[in-house]
C-alpha cells in the first residue's frame, strides 16, 4: 500500500493563536502549509512553509481567491480583531459570508476540500 500524497494546506490565520498550532501539526505530518495572514512570516521558516501576506480586511474577495491557487485544502483559523463573545459571533458570520462569496466568484473552483475549524476557549 502506497503512502498518501502530501497535501498543500492553506491556513487562513496561520500565524495566529490556533493557526500556529495547526500549522506546526500539519508540517509535522509531512504536508506543505501555505500560511495566509497579515504577518505570515511570524510563524518562522520551514522548507514546506510558504507565507502569503494578505490583510483579509483590506482586499477584495477576488484578490483573496487568488491566494488560494494551488491549494488542496483550505482551513480557516481567522480570528477577528476584537475579543470576547461578540468576536465569536462575528467570526461565524464572517466565515459563512466569506465562503458564499468566494464560491460565487469561483475561488473554490470545485477542486478544493474545505474545512472550517473554530477554536473556542
């Protein structure tokens, strides 16, 4: 039985609290991480880590969709710039709106698996 092919995993918020832990785990499992974040270089350097700098609050949905080219799986660890319970409500609203709009402009292109992970403390 052959080993599965390593994946190219795009992580929105790769340098944040939850995203950094997820990025390290994905790298440890032999996959490539494409870190999509305002400051993806904060995570550090690794031969299979590809930082793609983008401020999700300042780009169009089309520009953001271009950041997802050549990705097999997209995981969102996006966290809004606010705290408390209101941030969790905003985050869920944002993800649903974002994924609907991304699909509308063809950013998912039918080839990408999608996982949304929410970490609540």
